[in-house]
C-alpha cells in the first residue's frame, strides 16, 4: 500500500502565467495493509498512530 499526502502552503503568482508556482510539502508512506477487526484493536491502532512521537 502507498499513501501520499500533499500540503499546499501557498500559491506564488507572477505577471505571466508561465511563471506561477506553488509552495508545498509532501510525504509518501509505504507499507502492507491488513484488515483491523474489533473495537479494542481499532482503538489501539488509532492510539498508536496518533500518539507515537516522530522518529
């Protein structure tokens, strides 16, 4: 599985349409997907994704 996210910081406009650009940040994550069943397991996985500090 591949997940990509792009965050648009701003558009840079110029006098000519050929010189417009955008400032952005992006991330791409690769992994293996599997089905998560059961409310306790779902809550544990959600907590692990949202509360783990970046490495």
